[in-house]
C-alpha cells in the first residue's frame, strides 16, 4: 500500500466513526455540522474560483452559509423575504464597490450558495421528515457505495473511459458498476432495516423495489456531482479544493457527491416515497 493510499485509509478510519455518531445525533447537532461544512466549503470555493481577496463579498457568502441551514430549519416562513433582502444587499454592495465587485462575482457567489449550503441543507430537510432518522442514512450509503463500487469495478474491468477529458481514470464499466452497486446496497439497507430495526419504522416497511429505483437514480446523480466537481477543479487549475482531509482533499472533494445526492433523495422521498 503506497503512502497516499495509507493516508486515505487512515483518514477514513478516523472520520467514519465520527460520521456514524453524527447520524444518531438530534437535528440541532446536524444543523450545526451542516453549517460548519458549508462555511469550509464556501472558503474552498472562493479559493478555487479566485474571489477570496474580495473580503466583503466573501463575508456576505459566509453569512449566507450560516443563515441558509438555520433558515431552512427555523425560519421557513420568512425564507423568501430573507432571500430577497440578501439579493438587494448584494446589488447595493456591487453598486458601492466602484467596480471592485462585478455582476460576474455575484453570479459566482450565488451559484456557490445554491451548490454548497443550500444543497447540503437538504440533509436537514431529510432528518426533519417523519422517519428522517432512518432516511438520512441513505444519503451517505448512496454516495459512498456509488464511489466504492465504481472504483472497484472500474479497476477490475477497465475498458472504455467515461469522460477522459474531465476524469481520466473513470470508466464506463465503473459507472455502471456504481449504479448497480448502489441499487443493490439500497435493497440491502431495506432488508436490514425491515428485519432488524422495524421498530424505527413506526409499523411501516421499506419498499424494496422503490429503494432499488432510488438507488439507481441516486447513483447517477452522485456520479454527475463527482464529475462536475472534477470539471470545476480542472477549469480552476487545481488538484484538490483543500487539504483539510489528508489523502482526500477538502470538504468539497469528499462531499461533492453528497451535495448532489441529498436533494434528490429528499425529492424522491417527498414526491414518490419508499414505504410499502
């Protein structure tokens, strides 16, 4: 095992128990963790796109990275008002900056706020649902199983590259393996919960075919998130978004799939559902 792989494994061994402990925590703790992840993610995003030196604009972004998770949980009735006032404040900042802050800067900031704190905040949405203490596991099972299955199938089978100009190591076989592996892992999750944790379902059962379908959709979205993050890094000329997690990069390197997976799982749960 080379030094880089050892570092990745060691970081995973340390972080995995922390993640498992987090999933058993009350919603308030999860809100705080999402806020912290959003703040770090926004900092990495600023560094990547080259607006980190525009301090006031960045402070506005950090403010939103805190308010968005809090607003989703505590201020749902006033969310639209806050969004409107925030956009007005950004425009005032642009007008007062004497061309130091451009419309492009604001657009980049707004995209980052949707991509990082807002998408991440769907973890809170999921946790706050009825049976959310069960559903929240699917976010991490989907992202990690897709990544793992795609990696091992891709290394074993090889073959045609998926997107060689974006991520040269990814293969079509790996992508297919990730989708199938994620679908099967969701079925396994349903079997385990239905048979060993039935008390957590309040008399319900998880529908295995719907879980499999969700797994397929989640895996596709997860891989899109991974490729988008890789494309952004290539366009910004960087290898990793950060160095917070040795061997894994930054928060955005590790959470690129989770960021995309959380919203699609929430939408699937609300619009389709997975109960038998």
